[in-house]
C-alpha cells in the first residue's frame, strides 16, 4: 500500500477555518470532517505544517492556504486533526473505503457495510451516509 500513488486533490483552507480548527484542537474539542476530501485536506495541511514549521510541535495544527493534497490514508494512519467523519458509503476495495476504515476501524466499518448491503442502503455519491467516530 505504501507504494500506491494516490491522485492529488486541490484544496483551500481559509484563514477563518484554520483559526477555528486550531482553536478546537487547542481546547481539546473534536474536529468532525464532512467528506473524505476534507479529511485528506486537513491531515495533509497538518503534515505540511509539521514538516515546514519548526515551531510547530505535535502536528495538531493546520495552516491557511491552498494546494494539492496527496496524503494516502489507510488503516494504521495516525490522525493529527480529524476525530470523526461524515461521509457516504464508498465503493468496495477503494482507497476511500480504506480511509473510512482508518477513521472507524476496519471491523466496525465492514460490519456497517454488511448491514448497509442487507438493508438496501444506497452507495456512492448520492447514496446514504454514515457518521464514523
């Protein structure tokens, strides 16, 4: 998996959003991402801030800015910013499903997927959604 080249996603984090996220982390509050692109953006921004700002320790901050996120998140990933996720049911065997498993744990997420299939939930972009904690 480590050798997989994942596509880049363009992002922009406004100054106000970075301030709110950093304040939430500093106060010990949870950050809930809406969508997998948001997860990748925030985690990439935290990784970037950690690499390029010596005064940042712990990597639990984001910087305002824009760019292209290329972080590949899969089970075992150590999250710096995101604590929970609201997302749709993704395709089986996809990198996005791997990201969801990284947030919620593989066994729990796969159990939810089994339930979704049995109950007739809708998948993909206009399907049902789930809160992963």
